């Protein structure tokens, strides 16, 4: 288990987000518990048996394999092993997933029905495109003035930074009476909420309000609406969402709107 701890410490020194470190630690510990031995003796068959035992979706399987592969590449660099068993396991093919934004009505109901803190979280997701992990890390000093305009500085996946122009609703959230230093949003004991807790608490709110949606779908709402407002400028949306590749952003072209609707409406009725 100490190897996993060493890997997590290396991730921390490289500035990876706490949520990313926690997620990889969780996945590696599950493999360790399944193997019940030295992580450096794991082979392809062990990983395949582990994945089969968990009955994961294709996307979750892909995520686990990515985590394991990155871990063993680190182990190779540190001369802990000569092989990367994860690279020998075929990756599942992932189907292209369309964004599933909340409806305007669902957003309205959530904002009206939420307590003060969860209303702030939902506002940051819907009006700045933040992920749950990014909400959990938000600090007051992330709001900065650039040439007379306010922007929200966001550190996303892999430490990638982006600047999102601050919507008036975001400005209202950032000026609220939150913690003045460190993460703004805190549990009653004063410690910061985790990404998982943000997601679960928004999910709890949704169930109470009868909203069939996840917290991440507010980010999809932000993406689809900024795509429409920018006249379909994928580069703008990519930068606002912090996607590493524009290929990820192209899912929003599915909501290109009028031209596609007119084409379908023009089909003859037989």
C-alpha cells in the first residue's frame, strides 16, 4: 500500500487536484484489495479479473484502465517495475455521448428550491460551467478584474487553467458571506466540501424537488447555451469549458438548432 501513497504524494507535488488524487487512490486501492499482494506483481490477468468482478460500464472500465496505466508508467520511471500490465488490456470503445443539459424549468426549480449554499453551487455550474470538483475548490480570490471586467479563474482537470467571464449571477455568488480564505464552501465543522459531497448534495436536492438530472448537467446547460450564444463557435465553448481537446466540445454541435430543425420539418408527409 505504501507504493500507492508514494504515487499520491508524487501527484500532490506535481500540483494535481485533490479530487483527481483521491479518485486515483480509490481505484488503486480497490485493485490492491482484490490482488492482496504487492502491486508490482499485478499482471494483465489480474487486472482483467478485477474489472470483470466489478461489472463496470465501458466508460468506467476505460477510466480504471487509464488510472492503472498512469500508475504503472510512474512505477516504471521509478524503476519499481519493468512492465505496464494495464497497457496489455484492450480498452473498450466508447460511444460518443451527447450533452444532456437540464431544462430551463429544471434550473429555475432548483434555484428556487435550494438552500443558500446549494443555490450558489448550482449558479457556478450553470453560469460558469464549473465541475463539482471546481465548485469545491472555488476561493474568493478566484474572481479577478481584467481590463475593467470580472472573470472567474478556474483550475480544472489536470491543473489546466481557464478564465470565464463572470455572469452577474456569478458575481452575486462570489460577493456572498463565504469563507474569506481557502475554499469558500465549508461543512459545519469548517472543513471544505469534497467534489463527491457537492455532487451528492445536489443530487439529494434534485430528488426532493423531483428533478431527474445530475449536478453535471448544469455544466451541459452552460455549454449548450454558450454554444448557441456564440453562433456555434466551438473554440469559444472549448475555452469556456476547459476542454483539453476540441473533439470533446464537438458534442455540442448536436444542438445546432434551426437549420437541422428546418431540414427535418421539410420532410414530406407520406
